[in-house]
């Protein structure tokens, strides 16, 4: 009884992970004759959708990386799980094993290419940037955190909106990335928080004491971004206890990456269109591994929307009728942009 139960469970998991061979067997062996019309239709639809992906992945197999046997015997998402806490070192070891550019095809549904070759990086980010948009299953792991911001929205003529949103956000953000601001506001901000970090190290450390610098550098970066991004002093460097916003932000990043190796999350990302992910958030939050992500996003939402509300209350009318905000951070820049007004969801 237990053996049959385990076999059924294995077939169910493999049926989701590798649907094409199971569906092909279903039709070739004549099993569809005894099945309901709904089951046959669903199997056929799944075979069409995933069959195209599988063919694409098979054409991708001439790229260096794990063999087809490796993908079946030990899928990459399971190979990487034990090394999640040292994922960058693990990927570097794979580059040393396969070369500077290599790829893999998890479940033969999604071809993924990784490169550490400077020539390829330059080609993607500079020479032919418009050809490489952000329309990727990989980026949907952060959609609740990043929304439709400039880090997430696609660019270039091949993106869904032709790159309009990306161009708009870049045009507004470029106003703060001037030489004057770099030498003034940004330099002063980073120096100010850097001095706080140095003072903390002098106060609380001794020659014999081991100090966790990664956590302190994370707090330094977050405090600096808090000042430049939305004009708020988070104070995480001097804080003894980790503040809820800081903890939720860090956890959201880690949990977002964890989605890439969580089979349940991968199935959701491949099956649920990106446009439906946010509206279906309450339902998706009930899936294994998803509840923690959505609870952290709720903390970030509450914090962000409160800042936006306060900033709107601080707004004053300008001489030309344009709303003027008292601060010079990114949030104020977007809230006062001529291309606006933008709603709270977009600003968040």
C-alpha cells in the first residue's frame, strides 16, 4: 500500500515537472479513450503549451552545461538547494566546470543561460540592450516587491508597452543622477552614514571581537537608500534590534530567490500569467512557501504607503500651479513630476 502511494505521488510530481512525456504516453497508449473529455482537453492543452517549451529546450542543448541525463537524474533546482546559502560560490564553481557561458533547462520547460564573460555582459547591457528585455519567469519572483518599477518593467521596442513605462521612469530618475547631485547630495549622504558605521565599529568592537560586516554593510546601504530614495532616516545602523521594515525587506529578497528552487513556486510562475499574480495574491499566499513572502510584503506595503501619505500632506502649491514637495529624494521627484500624477500603487 505504501509503495503504491509513493509511486502515485512520484507520478504526480513528475507529471507536473515533466508533463510532455507523460502526456505523450497518455495519447500514444490509447488511455485517452477511457478518460473524460475534460481530462483529454486539459492533457492536450498542456501538451501543446509545454511541448513547444520542451522543443525549445531541446534546441538549447548545444550550450555547455548539465547534460539531459543530469537534468532528469538530478534537476538543477534540486542540485542548488543544499548550496543556497553559498549560491554565488556555487555558480562560480559551475562556471569553472562548464565555462564562462553555460545554461540549463529545469524540467525542460525554461531555458536559462548564465554568463560571466565580459563581452557577453557588454553586448547585453550596452551594445544590443533593446534586444534583451525583462520579460522572464525569473523576474516574476520579485513582482510583489518591485511591482512595475524601473528594476522590473521591460524596456525596448519588443516589450509589451514598447518600453514607454521604462523610458518615463528613466527620464524622471535621471534628474537626480547629475554631476552636481553626485558631488553634493549623494556624496554627503553616503559619507554621513559611513561615518555612523565607523563610529559604531569604534564604540562596539575590540581587536579580539569578530564583527559581522555583511549585516552592517546591508544596514549602511539600506539607510543610504532610505535617505536618497524616500527621504526617511531608517536608523538601522544604530539600531540594536532589526526594525520590521529592514527585516521584511531582507527576507523578501531572500525568499524571492528561494522561489527559484521551490517546485510549488516554479509551477505557479510558469502557469499563472504575470498580469494575474498581483490580483491573485491572497490565493497564492496559501501555497507552501508563499505565506511568509506575502506577510513580509504586507509589512513593506504598510511602511511605504504611510510615507507616501505623509509626503502628500507635506506638499505645497508652487508659483506655476505645480505641486512642490519639500524634499529632493526619488519619491518627491516622482510625486512632483510633470508626467504625473502617479497613484500610490505605482509610487509604492
